[in-house]
C-alpha cells in the first residue's frame, strides 16, 4: 500500500462570467494488485475557518 496527497487550486470563469477561485485537499490510498497500482480510497476536503467553523473555499492553504 502507498498514499499520496495533493493540494488542488481551481481558478477560471463561470459561463455567466463570474470568477471561480477554490482550493481543496485530496488524499489517495493505493494498493498494488496483480502488478498494477489502484486507488482503493480517496478523501477530499476543504480548509476550515477556525473562527466560524465553516468551509473556507478561498484559502490559499
């Protein structure tokens, strides 16, 4: 087994022209089966604003 993690940042424009600017964290767990690596578990989350307890989609992590 192995694991990997990443921070993903998304930016761009929506169809209506408004900006999108989001951050997320992703952790994957891999298992080698018959000589090939497969993702057997994935967890995605976003940062949390400690003061409000709400998701902070605009954090730069």
